[in-house]
């Protein structure tokens, strides 16, 4: 039984090509989601954003293409392809597409 979904298994894949956005869109593709972890690919067109919110788990982003702005607890950070940033659980954060960009988001939730 596959735990990961919406992605081919046992083959080499260009991860950034697994999701595409058109103008004025944010497209997401969930690869895994359960009580412990959430893994999602995102493609943002320039100017799109996810407004300020908080997560119950630590959220780690890996930018796959382009450049995004990540505001964490009021501080702005810019990440380009190949760079990562962690948005800690409970801290307000937002994502803005300074240009077209793609990212892989992994959220790890605390286990009781």
C-alpha cells in the first residue's frame, strides 16, 4: 500500500515539474497527509499569496524554482531555488510570490 499519493513511484522525477500554476493561481498537490506529517507541492504565479496563518506543526519549505517571500512572526525572508526555511509551529506566517515560484512544503506535527 502506497503512503505517498499523486506522484509516480520507483522512477526518477523532476519534482518541480509535478505541479504547474497559471496566471492568477496557486496550485497545490498533496503527496501525503496524516496526523504526523503533511507533504505538499505548490506552484505560485507572481503576485499570489497565502495570507497570515499559523500551523500546529513545524513547516519546512524547500523552494524548487523561482523566489518567494516568507513572513514569519513579522520578519520577511526571501528564499530562492535550492534554499529552505522553517516556519515554527504556532508562529504566524505568510507566503508571497515575488515571482513565479514552486516549493515543497513539509509539515511535521507533534505526536502525543
